[in-house]
């Protein structure tokens, strides 16, 4: 191995920079020759081409190998090659120069190859420094990647118990994209971090699936309940039984609220159906009430007029005829249509007062014409008369016997019964 000589390297470089074609010629038979210190050497031919083209072809072969020599030297100087690889490359180039069939300064090219080996040891420190720098940079980069992936994993772990399903799901997707775009670590480290990351994602996904499965079940129950409510509401929509149907619609509304929430899209559609049925009923009800308000106002006037006529039957002087007139008026009263309750109550009270007066008059007439009652009154009068006569006889006998006390007591008893007799006779006199 020749000792490194910068002057030789410079002269060799000059030879490479020069015109390689000056070291060759083309014979009359088309053979291309290269000139060397030991004489000319045939390197080949290029049939079918001109002498210039043939010479140029073999010059390009020389220049290609010369470029490889220069590139290898530059790589060694930069520390880009491991020394063992550099020695192997020099050995290969040495063989290629020896066997080169090209036109150029072969001696200078050979010298250039031999001057590369001293460069290897001269730039070992540069290689070691570059290698150390690369190792340090790789370690620093590895630490940075670990920090980045640890950050991704830590955030994923913090989100595992979240119940913000949409927001957290989107964020975990973003973290997964960040993980995929992050550089890889060694297999073991990557696997451990991925296991933690994947476990957090799976934990959240499992909870989310469970949540939505439960919600789906609840929503189905809600949907079924609301469908039943809607079906009943739609059947009631055309009802004209205003009061009971209105109460039922209130119950259905309470049941709707108690049913809870279903799927938003389904809820909106079902509510539209339920409200349409409800509105249909109450629109018809309100329209009917408006008509009834007009009718009831007219009916109120009729009742007020009838109430005046009914009250005009008092006082009762001719029970039979007046009673007949009352029946006709009450029949007309019954035929009057609906009237507002609050306004009718006072009118009903006035009419009831007249009816009560007639009932009392009828009772009085019956009392005075009742044969059994008259017989009882006559019997009472007869009994009192007999009792009085008996006490008077006792008084007379007692007085004759000289028993003044007994006579006095008998007369007092007779006197008391005369008072009762007077009242009894009055009662009997009332019977016709």
C-alpha cells in the first residue's frame, strides 16, 4: 500500500480532469486503443459507428469509473462509510480499474484508487464522530417519540371513562391517527405502549356500545309506548264526546311525558302525529263550543223569559189550573237547550222555588181531603166529647157525695179536654 501523498492525489485529480480522449486512438480497422506508460492496449471496438463515436464510448466507460472513485473518496471524507465497507469498496474499485476497457489516464486513475486507502484511517475520527452524533440524535429522537407516544397513551387512558361519547370518540380517532403517523420504536416498547393505548380505546368503546345498547332498549320501549299513545289519540281525534275525550287527551299527554325520550328523529315524527290528532280534536271541540256559546246565549234568554212566567203563577189561587199551566211551562223549560251552568244556576233556583210552593200547596190540599185523616179527626173529636161528658158525670156524683176534691179534679180534667176539643174541631173543620 503506497503512503498517502497529497501531491500525487492532486496530480491524479488533474489527470482525471483533463481530456481522457487524448489517451486513446482508433485504428483503421475500428479497434480502439488506450495509451499507457507500458504502451498501447486494445480496449475493444464499436461496430457500425464512426471513429469519434467509438472513441467517445470508451471514454465514457473511463469517466464512469473515475466518477465512482471520486464519489468513494468523498464519502470516506464525510464519514459516511464504515471503515470495513470503505476497504471493501477500494478493493472492488482496484479490480475494476485493472480490468477496465476504457480510454483515459489509467495510471492516474489507478493512483487515485491507491490514494483512497490512507483517507480511510485519516477520516476514522470523522466517521466515529458522525456515528456518535447519529447515535445521540437517534437516542434523542427515540426519547422524543416515547414522550409523544406516552402523551397519546396518557390522554387515551384519561378518556377511557368519559361519557362524552361523540366528542371522546372523535378525539380517540384523532389520537389513533397521531399514533399511526408517529415513528416506530423497537418492537417491545411499541407493543407495550400500544397495549395500553388499545386497552383504553377498547374500554371506552365497550362502555359506549353498552350505553347505546341500553339506550336502544330504552328507546324501543319509549317508542312502543308512544306508538300506542298515538294510535289511541288518532282514534279519539274524531270524537264528539268533548268532556271525556278532553280528559283522556290530558291523560295521554301525561303518559307521553312519563314515557321519556326516544330517538330524536323518531320522537319528532311521533310528536307531530300525536299533536296532529290532538289538534284535530280540540279544533273541532273549540269550533263546536263557539257554536254552542251562541246557542246557549239564546237559550239563556228563553230560560229567563220562562222563569218570569213561572214565577207569575204565584200566589196559588186556583191549584188545578195553575198546576196545569206550570206543567206546560216546565215542559217548555225542559226543551230549552244547554245553557251555561254558572248562569243557569240562579234561574234553576227561581224555578225550583215555584215548584216547591206548588208541592206544598198540593200537600196541603191532600191533607185536607184525605178521608183517613178526616176519620181520625172525627174520632178524636168524638173521643174528647165522650171524655168530657164522662168527667162531668164524675164531678156531679162526687159533689153529690160530698167529695169536693174529686169533683174539682174531674171538672179540671173536663176543662182541659174542652181546650183540646176546640183544637180538634178546628182541624176537623179544615177538611172539605
